[in-house]
């Protein structure tokens, strides 16, 4: 059994998608989740320290 078959068995793929409505904005829930994960990844990248930064401070 392949990964696609397992995902297809867990998520019904033959139904209509769910949408979120905000006044004039209409977006699918799947796209909203992807956008939220991208923003979260960007914020973590801004906050996470660089790996070599501590070693440079100790050498000074």
C-alpha cells in the first residue's frame, strides 16, 4: 500500500472543500492552513538564533 492510498483512505477526497468567508475574502481551509504554516515557519526563522553566533562571541 502506498502513501497516497493511506492519505486517500484517511481524508475523503471526493467531497467539496470547506471555505472560510470574511466579508469579501473567500479562501479554502486547506489553503488557509498552508498559509498559516508558512507564516509560522517565517516567524520561527526570524526568532531562532544562528548556529555559529555563540562561538563568535566567545572568541572575542
